[in-house]
DNA sequence: CACCTATGTTTCCACTGTCAACTTCTGCAT
DNA sequence: ATGCAGAAGTTGACAGTGGAAACATAGGTG
């Protein structure tokens, strides 16, 4: 005896509900293969209603990916802001924030970088904000004299590649201790820092 | 005027043909979303025939991914074997082979590491052979005294993460010069070598 | 030769993404 | 207030999908 369909004809905020529902469904077994009809079902609307807000399923996925990039940018900014003073600790904080973002949003992360995304998506300003966070921090580090003076975009690429790779390997369960030893993430971060910092020994402790 | 259906009832080698066809279709727009029915169509058999060889589509994709790991292992072995003497050049050769494998087999590479793969797949011996190539090379480098004496599995994780990340960013078109400068791949490799090698300056030329 | 089993085929089902036509609201100009 | 255009939702269709079931054929073994 649920309420006898006093649901209004117009949902009022369907677009948002569709996006939220879809993001939630991303982390279910089906992943991004979730069904548009099931989204509609959970939102309590007819199976064709979503088409009033998104031309097709790909458009919905693209929108979700963009939201993911915005969240990532916020997470990175927070991660570097919450670190001890100095560009290198900020970089470490940002790296940990990146990894945690991936671990907390596995399917979303995969969607953002996965196949099927429009190539131009990654180049859009909305998606590039996260990359700019890294570049800004590296520039600051060079200005402080703690990051080696090299082309900053190359360094950023190295950072991003390392973070991206670590995140995905972790998501794939490839960083299990039995395969890669304990503290593989820390080890990889150390290698990265040793490649970037002017005085690695100052930041990387315990060469064990 | 094609031959009037002299096709024998039994295909003879359907399993192999299905796998080959599927691998070929992987690099078409649909990617791993290719249709099992289309595979059957191209193989010239009925749409249900593939089910005699694979319990479902996921099983076919898993088999393909395993084949991919084997090919990757071969490519890595060849890449290091074809390099100048010494563990560090071999490592560089292996790195380039890794990147080229990804660039040459984008969809296959994504499939191998993508979501939806059984977690246990990556842990299987068939898939871990590639990882062992890296570990063996690093051990050799440490024995030669050219790779820093650190836990080798951690170093391997760093290598793999960097390669994995670079490969995927490249596939996503994120390493375009306009975003990341020229030679981003080389820059990232340099950072990695500077983090691994005992005497980086000996291997990494041109700081600037 | 007869028959068992692996491999293929046909037929069927529930379900999907998407479209078109229809209905019901909401907002705005009058 | 009124009336109407268009946005937002609904219903019902369609072709195509993955998969199951039942049937057909062929090759190999007694």
C-alpha cells in the first residue's frame, strides 16, 4: 500500500536524478553497461523519459565523466591544500588524493579514462582542470627550487602517468602484496619523487 | 555467384576463427562491445555456434585477454633481447616495446586491463609472465650494479605503473604536444630511469 | 555397421536502445 | 485570468542482442 500514485506528472528534477542514479549504478556489477531502462525504473519514470534529457546513452556517460573530472580536480586541490607547507609535501598530498579518488570511485574513474569516450572530452576545459592543478604545483616547486628545472609539462606527464597507472593497477587488484610486495604504492611514489625532486633524500626516507 | 553453399556442416576450426575474428573486431568502433552474432556472421556460421565453444561472451573476452598477455610477454622479451648489452638499455628497450604494444593493439590492451575482467585473470600464470619479465630484468640490473638496490617488486610496480599509465594516456590522446609538450614519453621515461638507475646521468642524456 | 558425442542449426524468449505519436503540465504574453 | 507553445513524460512499437532448448549432422569408435 504505497501511496496511490500521487506522483506528479512532471518529475521536476529528473535530469539530476538520472545522473545520480546512473553514477550509483556505475559501481554495481554491470558497471557502465547499466541499462538506461533500469535507470528510468529506479527514478520512477517511464523507460523513454531519459531521452528528454540526453540524446542517447553515450551522452549521459559523457556528462558523468565530466562530473568525474570536476570531482577529481576538487579532490586534488584539497589534497595539496591539506598537506604540510612546501611544494613537495603538497605534491605527495595530491598524489595520495589522486589514488584515493580512484580507489573510492573505481567505475567512475574507469569511465573517465576508458574507451568510448569522445576524444575531445579529455581536451575540454572541464576535464583539463585536474591536469592544471598538477602543472601549477610543479611550477611552484620549481620556483621554490625543490623540483628539478625541466619542462614542466613533461614532468606533469610523468606524474600523471604514474598516478594513472598505479590507480588502475590497484583497481585491477594487481598491487596485491603477494605479487608486488608490501608498500608497492609507496615504493612507486618514492621512485617518482626521486625522479622529480632536486634533493630526494630530503623527502624520501628509509631506503630499505 | 559465390560458391553455392558447399560449406561443410562442420567448420573444422571454428574456435580459432571465432577468436581471430573477435580480436580483429576489437579495433573497430564498437570495441569490445562487438556483437557475438556478428562474429558468427563473419565466420559464416549460425549465431548460436559460438556457444558451443564459449559458455558466454565474457568467456570469449577472457580468452582473448589471456592471448593478449601472452603476446605482451613475447613483445617485452623481444624488446629487451633486441637492445644493446646491459640491463639498463634492455629496460629501455622493454619499455619501448611495451608502449608500442599498446599503441599497436589499443582495444586489446584496454580489454586486458579493463573492467569486467575476472579479478583472478591477472593473477593467473598465463597473465603474470609479462610481469616476471620485468622483475627478471630488474634483478639482473641490480646484480650488475646499475639498478639501485631496493625491493625489486616495488621497482617493478613503479615500472609497470609508469608504462601502464603512459600507454593509456597515449591511447586516450592525452599526450598530445599541445597539452604535454613534445617528447612527453621520453620525459616520463627519463624520470623513471632517474628514479631507478644508480647513475642516471650515464643513461639519460640531454637535461633540458 | 550402429551409435555416441561434439559441433552446428533453428527457434524461441526476455530484454535493450531508440523512435514516433500522444498526453499533460508550466511559463509567458496578452 | 486566459490561452497557447513548448518542455517533460507516457505508451507502444521496432530491430537487434545474449542466451537456452530442441533438433540435425557428421566423424570416430565399438
